[in-house]
């Protein structure tokens, strides 16, 4: 009945829920997500098989077009034949695949994330954060086995600056990547809250190169929204040269590779150090000028004081007359017989009027 009623083949849109290869055959479970806003979950699912000869050809074709292997979590458009087995029931046999659908689905989800971030006012939120003058204390989120992470560390460790790295390891691709990176960000945030002195100057999220579909985790809305609102600057070096992820768009600084991030940090330290040195030299020159000005003023005051010095006046032949310890300023202050003292350059004498 099924053979008589159904077309020879159907193109099916679905998400790969599970996948395994045995004896060259690929066994999959295809699912359709619940579209209702109220309910979440699986609306429908069906087993599918791609037999060995076809599997090898289609897998190679898909990977060459997308740069990614078939794996759980990605959306696919496959041509299938409906098959029924008395023991194993209804299933689909995959005969062809359209890689452009998978790439298109990624692009569609990415655009939705960008529009939502823009609507929420988060797309440029990181740009409002000031960068510290000197960025030395760095919280790094990376996979422990990533070659890009080792390159990043090597660059900074062999620079002339004392960078302090605190590493928070996370899964950097696949279904669990976004949640893993969010967990690392939460740990960093807790340390920022717990310390009265800020322990980190910035967060750096790095990974090695990868295919376009490998980068889909960096288009996750929740991950991008958390990074956009993070309390310190977030830098990215996700290791791709062609495509820009949504996380790159919300980051304070987005570099192409982990090595490029390290170079950026080193160059910034060099620039800021040179500026500080220039400022110190300007302060020193300014201080020296101020000292010279003050010294000149002191010299002028000393000359004025010297001109008013009584000793100098005495040496010019003048004398000072006092009566009972008080300066005599008028002849009316003197009476015949008064005893007075005259003060001269080389001493004083008592006189009688």
C-alpha cells in the first residue's frame, strides 16, 4: 500500500537529533521542533538510514561544501525514500542532501539574533565600556586542547610585559559550547563580584580555526547578550578569517585569531607605556621649569631684602638713634639731658643730649 501510495522520493527538512555510523552505514534520528510558543520540544521524529555507498559520497560532498561533518544539532535538507519493514517499522532512506540549506539555516538564525540584539539595545553596549589604560590581568576562555590557546599564551609570555593570565576552560564548538562558555563567564563574574579590587582587566574568548557550522555557537542569542552586558570589556579571537560571528559584533574588540588578540594586547601595552613615559618626561620638564621660575623669584626677593638690610644702611654712613629702646623719629622726642644710643655699622655708643 505504501509503495503504491507514496512518491518515489521526498525532500525532508529536519534537525539531526542523533547520529551513528556502523559498518559504513549511517543511522540517524531526524526531528522537527515544536513550533508553538507555548510548548517546547519535539513535534515529530523518524529514524533514517544512509547506506554505506551513498553515505560515503554524501558525507564527503556535504563536508566539502560546508567544511563541516554531519552531526547532531544541525538542520539538513535531505532527499529520502520512505521504507517500511515488518519488524523495524517506518523509516527514511537518505539518497541525497542539499548543503546550501544547512548554510542558509545558520545565516537565518544569525540574522534573527542580530535583529533581536539590536531591538534590545545590546549590539553596541560593550563599546560604552572604557578600556583600562594598562591591560595586564586577563581572564581567558578557551578549550584546553586548542592550538590557538597555546599560541596566545606563547605570544604573551615571550613579550616584555608581565601579563597575568587566568584561564577558564570551556567547550568551544558543538551543541554544548554556548552553555559551557556561559558557565565560564558566570565564574568570572562571581570573582569580579567577590573581590573589592577588580581581578581582571578584560575577558578574552579564543579558539582555533573551524568551519562555518562550527561557529554557530557564537551566534547564540543568550551568549551574545551576556557578553554585550558583561561588566568588563570582552575581546574575541575565534580563529576564522572569512566569517564574522554575532559574538564578534557585540565584543569590545574582535580580532581574527588568538595570535592576533595577543599581538593587539602587546601593541596596546607598548602604546600606553610610551604615552606614560612621554607624560612623565613632560611632567619632569614642567617641574624643572617651575623650579627655575621659583629660584629666580627667590633671587629677586633676596636682592630686595639685601637692599633693605639695616647693616647696608649703616655702611653707607647712616645711624639709628634710640631712646629707652625705642626709635627716635623726631626732635620733639628729645629733651636736653636725655640719654640716647646711636647705632653705627661697627657698634653703638651712649650719648647725652
